[in-house]
C-alpha cells in the first residue's frame, strides 16, 4: 500500500471542503471493506483518505409515510438489517443484505460505500435501481439527486464527480400491496453473485398486477433493468403460470456477458430464468402477506 494522509472531518461541511480541496487525489473512506483491499492491491492509491466515520448525520435511517425511506450513506448493512424499516415493499433490500459476505463485513460495510463501489457483482446496486431510489450527493457546488438508474455508470464507475459525497439513499414510498424480493446465485454463501434478480410486484384493487419491475445483476457491468419480463405480468391476475412466463421472457431478454471466472453466457442465462421466477414468486407472496 502506498502512503497517504488520513483525514477525519467532524462535520459534513468540513468533509465537503476537503474533497473540494483535494479533488481526484482524495477518496472517501466508509467501511473500508472494498477501498482498503484495493489500496493494498494498488488498484487505488489515493494521496488523501477522507474518513466519514464522525459524521453522525450519515449514520441514521428513517421512514416517512409519504416520502419513503431515507438511509444515510454510512448506515451499515447490519444496522439496516436490525432497523425494522424493511417491510414487504422493501423486502428485496433485506434479502440482499442477508447474502452479502459475512457478519464481519456486514457490521462495517455501508450501503453508501457499496453503491459508490459500483461492483458489477455487488448486491445493493440492483435493489436500489429496482426500487427507483434517488441518490443524494453533496459537494461545494451544492446538493443534487441522481436517479439510481443513472448512478451506476459501468465497472466501478458512478455518476458522482470526484469531489462529491453520497449522503443519502432515498427509497420512494411504495403503494400498498407491494412486495419485492431479491435472489442471488453464488457458489458459496456470502460469495459475490454469478447472477441475481430483484423483482417487485404491486397488486391493484382487483388483485391483478398493477405494476412490476425486474433488475438482473451481474449480467453486465451495471444493473440491467428489464422491460419485457415485467410487461408479461402487468394487468394480469398473478399466478405461478404467469410468473413462469415472465421468467421465460427474462431468459429471452438477457444476454449475460461470459467471463473466465463465473462461466458462459448460456449458463448465466439459465440462472436468469431460475432466479427471475424465484424472486417473482417471493415478491408475489409478500404482496399477500404485507409483511417482510
Ligand atoms: C470478504 C468480502 C466479501 C464481500 N462480499 C460481497 C458480496 O457478496 N456482495 C456485495 O455486494 N459486496 C460484497 N463485499 C463488498 C462489501 O459489500 C463492501 O462493504 C462494499 O463494497 C463497500 O462498502 P464500504 O462501506 O466498505 O465502502 P468503502 O470500501 O469504504 O468504499 C468503497 C468505494 O466507495 C467510495 N465511497 C464510500 N462511501 C462514499 C460516499 N458516501 N460518497 C462517495 N464515495 C464513497 C470510496 O471512496 C470507495 O471508492 C465483500 C467484501 C469483502 C471484504
């Protein structure tokens, strides 16, 4: 690891000033679970590390019945799991947190850090995109909201400027009778995903599907939002048979990239079908139960 200067601001204002001063030479430090490994491997060699650990305002999460969930960027996976905020509509977030790494990583890794890491095999980017989150960023130029669908810009790349700090992840309030679920396939529990699927279903008054969405993870360098698979469900009475058809549409729609570590495109395509079906079934069950 190359040497660097460790900076520990005690307010967001100070952190913003440090990022404005040092720009590309600086990196924000959250849980350090990815960044420190990259520094040890010399994939990243920042001259300044701006640790956000003293910024209490980034470590809280709250629910608002109109605005939905606001999750501070420094909220750890473990904190979010224990928060009691993840009801059936946000069920996919709870599912994703359960399958990330292990207890040690989940105690220090943060939601903001994992989104900013933008690892194509990471879990959280898929769920924030599927839930149409807004990512709130701050810099010396002010605050701005970036739609999650536009936030992930490719392999380890986000839409953040080099001096911007992600401060909140805002998950919009979901209509009643919404259920969501996340399914991941990895060789061992806690490994990075080979393929994953995040699905959401909202039922209308007559019990038919009013809205559906699906995101496939690890198939490309950023989360893949599907169009055809959800459209199979919309305006139909949801049944296991309709869900199987939607999963088939997902299989047809996704052309995963092959890679030397995780396998061929054909292999991953089969996983897409299986995980799409499982996540839809689970999201549908949650629309009926109303609990996570
Ligand atoms: C053994 C192991 C197994 C893992 N398995 C999985 C897994 O199965 N699934 C999965 O999704 N992840 C996995 N991870 C990664 C883990 O989820 C990390 O915690 C996460 O990727 C980064 O979160 P962090 O808080 O540690 O961020 P850091 O490592 O501190 O930062 C990551 C990057 O984001 C930037 N950053 C962090 N916070 C902000 C912010 N607020 N504003 C702007 N930039 C910011 C940093 O500068 C850095 O570039 C694993 C990690 C380990 C060590």
